[in-house]
């Protein structure tokens, strides 16, 4: 079975055609409006898997798409406004280009369906929670699911207590016990948690309420929290590479932004470890997690009290899947390349099987 995986971003799109063994036959990347010509340039697949950020309370695993499923996915669009509409657009274009090929929706929230009630429940009025489905869903689940599997392959077995750091433009952490998500930093939407490229992460909920009460339109508050906050709000750019270059030149604004970023990262990582009652493995994935040795080094130093230590040479030279653990360290530290395409393909096979 050849599976076409469709991974839409907020403004871009990546297509990967995988064979039955999981090897990439061909890849294509471009803008969202270029889907039809991209598909036309690729061999015909036997099935399609489309990544969706939000599955809401109903979708806890991959599902074959039909009109009813599409309608339910459309109802979730405002919960992940940077990504859900892009996935819906991609799905529409793909099904038009390949009308006879089964399409499967795969969800980032599904991995976190195992969150215990204590971690998933907001202390809000019961009628709100029941009526609106207000709970913590968590995101980046396709990346986490692959990272768990790959870590198990690299170490010979899945560590009992893992903190996985998916650090990219969007960023979150997950506490994984025996391969199952038991806590995570994102919540009802992808806005909660860490400082991200353009998203604020956790803020006092009184701040947006105060702004709206004082005349700032709700739409402007929403746009600011999604697109004009985070590293961009602190420095003018959400590009960690640019911020790192400015910091190396002793730019005070960039240095202060990195302190804010790492303060939140350290606190949340320690909280994930506390949920697990200790730590056996620390895993980095995502664009920043894979390619920024300084972020990995600084977090390892911050978590030294938990037994984390990285080898400087391995860490600086890490390319692809790499064990960067320092000799004698009590906690294994790994870098794992994000392969959401492989996880999507696996979900498609399970669903169609």
C-alpha cells in the first residue's frame, strides 16, 4: 500500500508518498494553493492520510473521512485557527484530485486521549465543561507518538518515564508513562504552555479579559495571542536562528527573550517530571529541538538536579537521531527527528485494516 501523507502548516504544505515499508518514494512541499499540481506530479497513492491538529472530544484515533466527519471537523476550526482551516482546505483539494482514493484523518490530539482526569480537567463550572467540551486536549500527538516508538527502538525498550520536548514554531512538552501520555503543556487550544514563535503560551486569563473590557476588540486579542506574541512579540521575529545570532552579538532584547523562553521551558519540563515522579529519558524533537544544541544544553543544565547531563561533543554534533547522553548520566537524553509522516501512514494502515 502506497500512502500519501498530507501535513498542512499554517501557510505551507508537505506531501510525502511512502511505500509499504515506510520508505519515502517522493516528497513535495509548497504553498497551500499548489496542492492540485503537487498531487499531479506524484505517483497515484492507494490511500491518503491528512494531519489534523484538533480532533475534539470525539476523534481519539484515525478515521476514514466522509461528509459527516468533515462536518464535525469544520466545527472544530476555531479551536486551532492557524492549522485546522489549512487541513480542511488540504482535505478538500486532495479528495477533489483523488476522488476514488480513501482519505483518513489523523489527529494530534489523539495521543493525549489517555490523559487522566486530574490532568485533563479545568476547574471551571460544570455546565460549561459539559456544554462546550472544555478540557485539556493536548497537541503535537503525532510527533509524540513517533518519538515514543523511535526512542524504544534506539534504546531497546520504551523508558518508563519520559519527558518529550517538541520544540518548533509551535512548542509543547509531554509527560509519557509507559508509552502513554499522562500530562502535557498545551490545553483546550494550542495556545497554552510554552513560549512559542508567535504564540504567547500561558498567560494570566485576566489579561485578555481586561483588554476586552477596556475596548480592545476580541478579534484583535485573538490575533495578538496567536500571531503577534511569543518570541515575535518579545523580539520582532519568531525565528530562533535569528534570535540566537542576535544573542551571540550581545543584543539585550534577544538575550532577555531567550531568558523568558528558557524560564518557561525549565519550569514546564520540571512539572512534567514531577507528574511522572522522576525521569528516565529526555527527548528533543521538532525544528528547534533537533537543530539547536544550545537549547538542549541549557535545559539539560537546568534539569541537572534530576540527573540530566549531555555530552557536549555529541550534543553539538547531533545530526538526525542521536543519543547525546553524557557518560554516567542517570537520564538518557536523545534527539529524535520528527517523522509525523510515518505516524500518519501507520494510522492510515490501522484504520483501513
